[in-house]
C-alpha cells in the first residue's frame, strides 16, 4: 500500500503530456473490444470468454554499462490486476489482455562514479496486447493455435534518493518508459474432461519502438529522452483451467540494448543495456457469453 501511495504521488508530478505517446497506444491495444459481444453468436463453435484476476510477480531489472560490469540490479515483488477478453472459435479468433501493476523493489547498484549504493525503486504501469489466433481442435480434445498481434507497455520507474556508505547524498531519478512491439508464437491445450484443461504457449516480442524519458534531480541535468533499442524478448506460460477458475504461471521478458548518448550542459547520458524478467503466478475467474 505504501508503494502504491508513493507511486501515485510521483505520477501526479508528471505532466499529462508525458503520458499521451504511450497511453493512447496501450488503451487502443488493450481496452477497446474490437468485436462486439453480439459476435459471439455468429458461429456454432464460437464463444466469447472474459477473465478478471490478480497476479503476484517476482520482478528483476538489471543494467549493464558499456564497460561490461553490472551497474545495477533490482529485485522484488510487483502486484498486478488483470483483465482479458477472447473470442474463440474453429478457425480464426482473437484475444486481448490488459494488466495494471505496481510495487516497490530493492535497488543494489552504483553511482556514475562507481560508488556502491542501495535504495528503493517504485514501479507503476500498465501493459496490454491484441492478438489474432488461428486455431484447430481435434475430437480428442487437443487444440493447437498460432497467434500474432501487437502489444505495448508503459511504466514509471522512480529511484528514491539515498546516500553512500560515506554519507554522500545521491539524487534520485524518475524514468517514464514506454514500448510498442509485435507478438508472435504458438500454443497447445488439452482437455482433461471433468478435471478441466491444461494449456501452454510461448512466443517472442518483436521490437518496434521504445523510449525512456528520464528526469534527473541533479543541477545542470534536464529531462532527457533516451532511445534504448528493444531486442527480441521471449515469453511463455502454462495454465490450468477448471470451470470458472484459471491458475497460471508466466515468464515474461523485455530486453533493451544501450541507447545512444545524449549530451546535457555538464554530462553525457545514455541508457545502459537493460533487461527485465518477470516470473508470475496469476489467479483469475472466467466467464463465457
């Protein structure tokens, strides 16, 4: 709860224009239903499915500068609220998913002058995607599918100010990240009859665009827009479905190469090579229409 209050306080300091680039894209991808509920009745084998749930996520963020030695590592728990909608049928269906997440993790890193520091980092953000799903189901209960679509993620990363072991004050930084990517992969599910259904899928995020707007609390350093280059990032999940209950385990990543340097009045700043990895347990309730 303290992490949520802190995140809300930080986001209130940002200008509304900071969000427009990413928020519109995320909303279009994850919150607009491209097909109305009435379409669920257009085929005898089609069904509209909806899910609402929560997720507990173990999050890890690492930064590696050009020198190759680790600059920072963040680890901790994030908490998520999830929503999903899917139109399943024999042939081509579609699905969308949106997640809101927040939390506070531990930062173990170094200053620009390579002095070790520890502090806390607040995260708050949203992610979503929309996929098309060609699929085929055999009478035995096995269903295979492919999927392809677009996804996006926007998040605030707020590093709290701290001090070194020697008592030197170290200023914090607020980073507003957003990225848009393609998605492609495949999955399989198998009916366990009265014991529900098992499903698994894996895929890749294909880079399109990424930005990091960093605001440093240092005299002579203005807000800078950095352009880290997202690289191909894998994801996977396995889930058990039983009546209205869905329990899943997810592995998710976002990988970025280092950005080009941006020169300010006194400093040359760049985003180091950065990797985000998440292992999550999610619980949701499903509804069919």
